[in-house]
C-alpha cells in the first residue's frame, strides 16, 4: 500500500472478463439478441403454409333437460381441414425482413456495449496505474526533499558550503 492506493489484485484482462460477466446492462443486451433471434423464427414460421384441422360435434338432449339425458343417437360430427397456402404473404415477408434487421441491430448494439465496457475498464485500470505512479513519484520527491534538507547542519555547513571548506 502506498499513500492509500493499492495495486489491483487482478490483471486488466481479468477485470474486463469480470465486467463482461457481471454487468446487468450487458446481460440485458444479450437477452435482447436472444429475443430478436426468436422473433426471426416466429416470422419464418409465419411464411410457411398452414393446415388446420377442424372437428365439431353436436349432441342433442331432451327439451328442458340440458345434460341429464343426452341422446348420442341423434348426434352430428363433422371434420374438415383448412389449407392456407403461402400465395400472398407480403406482410409476413416484410415482418420476416424486419425481424432480420432487428436482429442485426440488437447484435450490433450488444457488441457496442461490450466494447464500451472493455474501454471503460481499460481507462479505469490505466487511471489507477497512473495514480499509483503519481503517488510513487510524490513519495520519492518527498524523500529526496527531506534527505536534501537533512544534509544541512545547524551551522550552515552543508552541500552549499562544501566547496569553500574543501578548497583549502
């Protein structure tokens, strides 16, 4: 410890890795990328043809008695299918294209956020190292000043009088 500033216990790369894993804003960006990827799959599914099966049933009962006496002999059952061919899917196609664009935007934003965090950690680490160097320089300067001042004695003989005393 020097003048209240300690050398970091981790390297710059370790600090970056910790920041990339623990930052909530980055996690939110990654979730946004995952959501955009899911929207692509949903939009792609909307472009596929559709086939719906329709089943209906009707069972009659005695009048006035709804559920007590159902007459399955007089029931009607129908089955059908509805085929939805992808002939005119302009809005679905546009939705798919939009989902691709949104995915690319989310991916770029997440990458930008990660790069920003890396840059912030590098700057903070560099500032800390500069503060450590400044503290060391200050300590050396104070030590040199106190050593120089201690070189003089009370009679005034010291380095400035050395030449005149030792010339004789």
